C-alpha cells in the first residue's frame, strides 16, 4: 500500500510537471523503481502510464490528424518500427543490461529537458533521418524525455513550421515510436498493471491540477525542480549501481 501511495504521489507530481513544463517521466520512473519493481518492469510500467499523454494531446487536434498521417505515413511507420526494435532490445537484454544504463539514460533525459529550448538551434545535423530512427529506438527502450527530443528534431528539420503544427507532429511521432513497443511489452507480461493504473490516475490528477495552477506557478520554477530532481536521481543511481 505504501508503494502504491508513493507511485500515486509521483504520478501527481509527474502530471503536474508535464502540464506546466514537461519531464514528468523523470519523476515517475524512479518511483516505480523505488516501489521495488524490477528495472525492466518499472520501465515498461512507466511507459504504459505515460503513453496516454501523447495520445490525448494528439486527440485534441484530431481533425488534422488523418491528413498528417496520410502525408507522412512512411515516417510514422519507421518510427513505429524503431520503437518496436527498442522494446525488443529491452526485453533481450533484461535487467542485467538495462540496470547499468539507468543513470546515463536518466542523465540524457535530464540534459535534453534542460536544453529543450536550445536543442534545435544550429543543430542542422538533427535534420537527417538517422536521428529519427535513434529517437524511435530510444523511445521503445526507455522513453523519458522523448517528447522534448522529438520536438527538437522536428524543429531542426522544418524551422518554419508553425508551433501548433510542430507540436502535433511531435505528439504523433512520439506516439508512433512508443505504441508498438508498449504492445510488445504488454504481450511479454512485463507490465505491473496495479502500479501502472495508479501511476496513470496520479498523472491525470496532476495534469488537472497543473491546468488549474498554471496561472499561479511559473513553468520555469517547475522546470528547475524537474532538472534538479533528474540530476540528483542520476547521481544517486550512479552511486548505487556503480559504487
């Protein structure tokens, strides 16, 4: 019960962070680990709990989705295939391979979040299709901070894209990269459903609270808290795993 309370509180914090600044997975994934779930199970459970966020965001623009999917079908399929391969790698390596990668993956996600406003500036190499495939692999394997990274990739490829269009593209690409992998993880039985549902409930509540608090809490403050938390967790897991 205490573990579920921890997951619920982390879900609320993650949903609040996502509503105001992003980076909620940096708070929720460590909570699943702290609740005693094995690393791969914690990762799969966190992916399921976080998945509806991109879907709901895309659903808000659902009248534009069919045309966008038709125009970029091959790209969305490549992202789905990359996410599936990422999930396969996660399952093939298991906890033995995944656990030592937790600190650098958390660190990468934290860094991407910290630099989210600068990633696309001058990063013309991001416009190449290869980074998209790497992002899809990352999304299927771990996924924290994926939205921030995909947004930077979209902005680098099409600098003149309207912000609303870029955000919709980001949500659809992130959904493509994670959905196939999540289906595989679910089929493999790696998801702890009670924990996932509690985390999802917390995320929904946190998102609602974030929407209500948007006028009171500056997103910059929430962003700094997420960065500080991600940094401390990265260092803490590095000490725990490597030392």
